[in-house]
């Protein structure tokens, strides 16, 4: 009887865990829908501003392409690696994958830069890095892009990094976060924000060449009379279009002064938005897997309890029948 009670108590505990995991899954699903809609609505504006900046840079003559945010940083200054993790757990290997990717990037930067400063966002990443013995330069708090005032806090963070870069105190800025792929996939990635770089556009595929025309037999015959040799026709080459020099009103310097800082702020805000969405995706997946495992464990414990209880009842009946036969 004691064994059956232990199994029953364990099944009750697993049932409580199953209730918590299902509740966490529903909460993560609701938060995912809210953050994903916000990320989707902001992506059009963010991509538009980035494309505008890239287009202006591409059409600006090299002699006018001068801005401190586009220039290389001070070689002896340290490079900043900003790691975006979650404040709460229960999201599987989400934070571990980001930290592994960030530490690999740190090892790459150590060879080239004058040093690397680790800036961490999220309590989970901070705890894991401290446990691993890593030196953390700064821990940034309350930078939720979906919360009240999130945009202004992230803007101030971007402005602080830009000021340090322009003063020569840092050589660059990389952001380690989990980027959104499609609507339900994500993977850890590194995005370089400083110095700013123009994103190259995808090359258009070359048109397929037409198949060679089959010649008839009479075209392969040699003429009877000798003829003067002639030069074969050269393949047609379209003329290269002239490179026009665009005129900007206002000047490129004024455009870069307003456009590039705004582009940097928006790109950093986009990193935070995608990190918030992918965190909820990872939490939904982890809670769904935990709930399925709890259901399977409850089924196994129920079968085990029924077998144990049935064995105990059979033993009790055998003892009763044996006592009755002994009395007869």
C-alpha cells in the first residue's frame, strides 16, 4: 500500500508541473503574438531607413563619402561586444546558444582588436558568464523594447556607444543576439553596428545563354574556289552606361549627419525586437516539450499505479481465501 501511495503522490506532483508548463506556454504564446506583431509592423520602417542609407552611400561620390561613423575605429581601443539574453529562464538552450556564439566572436576579436569589453543584457546571461569566470564590463538593465519607454532607453544606449566611438574610446560595436528567421525559427548571430557598413545588394542571376543552333550539312562544305580570309564577327557587347554624379540637396554631409545616427538607432532597436520575439518562441517550444513529457510521465505513472494497486488487491484476496480455507 505504501508503494502505491508514493506513486500516487509522484503523479500528483507531475500533474502540478504539467499545469505550470501549460500555463507558461499559453503566456508565452500571448506575448509572442504581441511582440511579433510589433516587430512585423516596425520592420517595414526599419528596412526602409536602412535601404535609404545604403542607397545614399552607394550614390555618393567617393570624395564626399566621409563620416566618422563610416571610418574605422581606433586600433588600440577596445571592441565592445553587446550580448542580448533573457531576464527569465524556462526557454531551453536559448541563452546558451547566444553565449556560445558570442564567446566565439570574442575569441576572433581578441586577435585583431586592442581588447574586448563584454556588455550584457539579461539576468540569465549575466549569471552564466559570472559562473564561467568571464570579466563583464557592464550590465544594462530595463531595456525591454516592448515595454513603456523601451525605444527611448535603447536610443540613449545607442547614442552612448556612438559618443564613445567618435571619441576613440571604443573601436567598434558588435551585437550578439538571436535573429528571427521566418515566423517560427531563430538562430544566434553577430551583427556589426560600428563602424557602419553598407549592406551589399544581392547580385541578379545572369541570363541563361541560348542553346547553340544546329548547322545543316551544306554549311559544313568547303567552297571550291579559294577565298580571302576574313575576320570573324566580334560578339556584341552593350555599351557601359556612364557613371553619373548625383547632386544632393542638402549636401551628403548634412544627410549623413541626420541619417546615419538614426539608422544605427533603428538597427539596434531591431536587434532588441528580434531578441524579444525569439525568446518567446524558445519559451513556447521548451514549455510545449516539457508539457508533452509531463503528460507521458503521467500516463506511465498511472499504468504503474494501476498495476501496483491490482497486485495489492490480488494479494489481499489470496490471503482472505487462504484464511478461509484454513478455518474450514
